[in-house]
């Protein structure tokens, strides 16, 4: 065996140890500075990068604070792409955040590394000073948050940042409109590679009445004309306010919000961020019609490449689409989960996106057996449906229930367990998150 082959064998032995437990243990204890440097000193830089790229994100964060030399290793621009290529969507981090309440409160972010055997919940610092943040969404290792704009009363400012690296990217504010309410979506289309923000805003427009003889009840879109709102000092009988909606899109890294027309009819009553992102489309559940059992809940998507809305076929189960369901992503496929009756919890998966016939019912289990309680102690349906978070590497399904517990379900053994974690916040929502070592600026620049 020549020197090159021997070096390659050494590389594989060091790098392919899945956890490299000695290194993880050292990295997770910042007090072991001397020992860490002693272990690292004789290793060539390429071997070090190979090992570091396989460590959990929690170990890398601790490792980064051990010494200046370790900080420089983590800051090596060759490490982020190596780490990115080894991150698996079957073993994501979990971002935990307080669910929105009536009273505004500072957004508190936490994360759990699925590869961290201790299952310790760690707090994430906000991107800037303490504000009343709302979480808009996550994509490709980045979080998007909104917070009150200091100069525009009803318009929120936006930041995009990597919670493990820092360095936030500010987003230009959109124009404030009369009596507006707004919400946002955030994502990236795999075909174009562009990160985009979608703003859906409901507002009022001051119009002048063409025929003053009309009664207020008779005024419609055809009997009014637009006016320059800045020239209107007081709204009197010559003017009316008309409810309007608008969709705007901004490509991250640019400065202009582009108008895409009015909100589609089925999305008019939706005032929340999208529930899932699949193949570059943001998705919402909303009422699309009525059936024998009442309202039919369908799926509306916004394609981030073509920047158009479309209706996606819903699961072929009338009881489910009338009773309510939530969206998520399982093994990169669109998933819909809910209660078709007062006992069962069904999980449907769309094997081929946009193809109606590809919907299959993947799982169905007893709601009370998995989540506890007795049917007599519950109303017909819980106030909030359990949320499917992701499929884990071991085949189990991770679910978040009742704003305060994480449940893992084994579909083979038909068993469930509530995950016990250290320092778990009292009330939270969870979302899967693939960690990254790229800064927000670097990620955006790579995509544009």
C-alpha cells in the first residue's frame, strides 16, 4: 500500500465514523480547550474539514468557541458546502417557537439537534435587538422573521438570517396602504434557485362615486373611480372606501416589490403564512366549495418560479376535507393529516405533486391511543389538530401536539412515545429545519 492509499484509508476511517464520539465529546465541552487542540494539531486540514463536516451542528457551535484556531476552522469557506451536502432531511433540527397569542410578545426561538443524544433544548438569539418578532417561515437553512416597522404603523419589516451563523439580511419594506392587514410567505424554488417573499395584503381604497344619486348600498366597482388619496382631506358622501386585496412578490437581493394582482377568491379569508412548501410552491388550506358534509377544504398553492396561484387536488376523502386537516412534508412529498371522524387520525401523502391520483393514505391510527385522553373527555375534535413534523431516519413519524409535546410514532410496531427533552419550553410550535453554515448573505448570493 503506497502513501497515497494509506492516506486515503486514514481519511475514510476518521471521516466515516458516524459520530466520531471522541471529537463530539470534546467539542461539546468548551472547557477541554487544551485537549481539543492536542487532538487537532497533528491532523492535516483536509482531514479536519472532513471530520468537522460530519459533526452535529451543536458540536460545531461549541467547537467554534473553543479557541481562535477552532473558530478559523469553522469559518473556512470550504466547510459550509461539505456540511450542506451531508445534512439529511430525515434527521433535521427542530426549531421551537412560541405560538402566536392575542397579546404581542417577543418571539423566543429554540432548537433541538436530532443527532444530540442528550436532547437538550437550546435557545437561539434573535437576529438583532429584542423586538416583537413573528416567524414567517424557513427555507434552506434560513429563517425569515417580521417585526414592527418603526416608521410605518401597519407595515412590518422583514429579516432573513441563519440562526447558527448570524448576519441578517434586511428586506426593503413594502408600501403601506389604507387600513391594511398583511401576511407573508418565504421560500425558494429549486429550478430558479431564487429566494422570494410573497406579501398578501388586504386594504381599503378611497374611491369617488360616479353618480352621487346612488344609495350607499348600490355602490359597486363599476360606479366608482380611483382618486389620489393624498389629495383627499376628509372622506364624505362624495367618496367611499372599497375593500381591496393585492399580492406582491420580492426576489431577495433586489429592492422592488412587484404587484401580481388581487388575491384569488379562495384565499380571501386566509390571514396566515403558508403551511408547507413543496417543489418551490407555498401551500395553504382554505375553503374552496361546499359538499354534503359542509365546507370543502382545498389546497391553494403559489408557485415561486411562475408567480401564479393554482388549486392543488386535495385528498380523496370527503370526511377529511370537510372536517379539517393540516399540511406538511413527508419524505419530500406533500402530506395532509387530520381527523376524518372523532377517533381516527389519518395521514395522506401525495406521491407525485399535483397529480390527484397519487394521493395515498399512508397511516391511520387511534387518536386517543397515540395522544392520550379518553373520547368522553374530549370534544368531537381537538381545538388544534396535531401537526406532522417530519419522517425520521428510523422510519418513525414525528408529530407536535397541543402546543407542548412532541410525539414519535412507530408505524411498524404501532407504538408511540412522548419525547422527553431537557429545558423544553412550556408552549411551542415546531418546524423541521435543515441547519447550514452558510450566512444569509452567502446563501442569497449563491442563489442569485
